[in-house]
C-alpha cells in the first residue's frame, strides 16, 4: 500500500514538474520567434505619468505557426526582473507577413533600459489547447 502511494506521489510530482518546466523548454528548444531585430526606438510623450514611454518596432521570423496569446516585458535580468507595463501601438498582436512578423509597441521604459536591461517573453498555444502554452523568450540583450 505504501509503495503504491509513493509511486502515485512520484507520478503526480513529475507530471506537475513537467507542466511547469515544459513551456520554457519547449520555447527554448523550438522557439516561435527567431531572428529578432530591434528596428527603432522613439521616446514619446507620456501623458499618463512620469515614467518614460518608448515606441519600439521589432521584426522577426516565425519559426513555428502557433496562436499568439500574450507578451510580457520585464525590467532586469531573468529571475530577478519585474513586469513592465506595455501597450500596443498599432495592432493588438504581432502582424504576420509571410513567415516574417512585426510588432509596434509602447513600452514604459527608456530606450537605454530596453536595449540593455530588459527582456520579453511571449506565450503561444502551439498545441491547440491540448498541452501547455509555449513560452518563448525573444528579446534578451543581456543573454546575447
């Protein structure tokens, strides 16, 4: 009886760990975005407050055809970062042009911080809701 309980506990623990780790490993080994290039940054007036607001334009290549769900931008290095507010400048998700994409976005950070002290991750559904959501870190100048 105790052996079956231990086996069940191990199986549940492994399954939970898999669903915690798998999205990041999936995005690391098979990223949704590749060849990400920061094309431009432009400081714009922030009428909502005193935090710097920068319009950024990125281009990238889609390596996989997945459904975009959300993007998060972080100030700092992975593991010690804080979430930064962003807003869409044009469309509410990345634009697809063939196998290339582009994204216009307002990020509430200075251009220097965006280039040197931030990273971004996007979450995609690559398995039609069947498995986990893939998490791709696509902008991380501190890891280049």
